[in-house]
C-alpha cells in the first residue's frame, strides 16, 4: 500500500473502533485535498463530539503545520467538538490533545514517546461497551 | 456524468454554498456504500449543526426509505444536529424537514411541488453574509 492508502486504511480502522463503542462517525471525503480545511474524522455519541486528525507511524512526516492545527481547532470550535490528534503506532491508537503537542516554533512535532506518555487510549476517549457487530 | 457523479457534483456545490455562508462543512466519504449509516454532509457554524442528505432532481428515485430517514434522524441526534433533506431542482436548493416529507406507508416521497411549497432556501437555512472567496 502506498502512503495514502495506508492512511485511509488506518482511518477506516478507527471509524470501526469508534462505532463499536457507540460513536456515530464519518470519514471526510477528500480530506487534505480540498480547498476547505477538514479533519479526517468527526464522531459523536449524543453528548460529545470529536474532530480527529489521524497520523500513523507509517507517516514519515510527524511534523504538523501550525496552520493544520489551527484549522483543526477552528473546525472543532464550529462543531462544538473536541479537537484530537489520533496517532497509530504498533496497532494501538493514542489520542493526543493539541496542548500536548511539542511546539518546535514553525510547526508541532509528534513523537511515539510523547504519544505513550501523554496520549489517551481509545477506551479513555470513547469508553463504552464494545459491540462486536456494530449496527444502528 | 453518471448518476453517482452527478450526486457528488451536487454535494460539492452545496458544500461550497455553505462555506460561502460561514458554515464549516464536510462531505462524508463513501456515504451510501459503507456498512455504517451516514448523512451526505455535516455542517456547523459554531451555534448550530446540520446533518444533510442530498437529493437532486436527476434522481429517478424520489422515494426515501424509512430506514434512511430513521438513520438520518438518529445520526443527527448523536451529533446534536438538525436533520435536513437538501433537494436540488433547477439549480436551486430546497431544505425540507423530515416532518414535511410525504409518508407513503413503506417510504417517504419527495416531490418538486413539496420542495417548492414547504422547503426553505439555503439563505433561510444558513443565512449569513456571502463571502465570494470562502477561506478560513
């Protein structure tokens, strides 16, 4: 798989994990390729909403531009949602708040160490009982 | 254009119209082809959120299944959003509430006449000053 296909695969995996926990979730079409800013995923459980940017350890670029972070924060604000970076490493997902990203001046940096130390697990973020066959 | 391409074209047009009016909006990837229910678009302006199912007059099927309506209503509830059917006819968009759809027993029916009489315009739904070059 090329880099884009790996990203899509990871996003679909996360969508599935969220649905299993009772979160209604959609993947944005053309995220990163349209003229309008967009998170990769949005998710809601009736009480909370999440705006999620996905990064996987297959990404060679772990730097996230300030513009991307600002757009994620603004998008989340417009949806009354929580902005999160979801980082996939060794088949685990870590949810990192924007405040916990390392500011390098021009951009923000995301490391595996930071994800392990500061990140929340999907169960900490999305909780809930897991349904094996998630349907409505 | 085939039917699917026309639908995508119409959805992109509506995304643009919403952005012009200050609504942050995304199009769902694979809407209608994934195992999970999903509206075509979600949109937010900081105060309100919309979950939108798009229909265009190119659609030969104006019947909407009860399941589709129920899923849209449930999705909207999980996002604390308003569910709307957006119907495109003669280059105009009409926003129709689920209560205004005609119940035929097994499904709901959407006619151009119903859209004209009961539908709201995009300015009635999304208001706001139009920005010619919508950016963040």
